[in-house]
């Protein structure tokens, strides 16, 4: 009985530790996450007085939950798209259990 409780505790702890790998998404799937959601701009109030004609994307990627690289900030997305005036910001989260995860910030503007 003690061995079974120990094994169940180890499994529960492993699941709890691995479940937070896609925590930047408003919803997460245990095995797969593929979500796009709007974000709140940290650069100020969004300006709807003009039509967005540029798009900039920045991303971060993690592999096996061990290595994570990238710059997925709004500033990086603005820089990548040559944007000086922000119209909208959205985020896209994709993950496949603990094997792979990607987080993108998409900024539109001029």
C-alpha cells in the first residue's frame, strides 16, 4: 500500500510540474494548445483612428521544457514590423505537451 501511494504521489507531482509549461495562454490543453487571443498593449491606449498597414511578429520557443529562447515582447514585434504607432496586439500560443511550445506576439500598426 505504501509503495502504491508513493508511486501515485510521484505521478501526481510530475503532472503538476509539467502542466505549467503553457501558462501564458488563457486556456491550456494537457497534450496540445493552439490558441490566439487579444492582448492588452503595454505601450498605451490602442489607436483606432488609422488603418493598420504593417504587422510585426516576435516569438519565444521552448523545447522539452528545458531550453527556452527568444524575445516575444511587444517592442520586438514593433521593431520587426517597423511599427511606430500601435493599432492592435494579439498573442498566439502553441504547445505540444512538454516537447515543444511557442508564444508569438503580433502587433499591427503603421
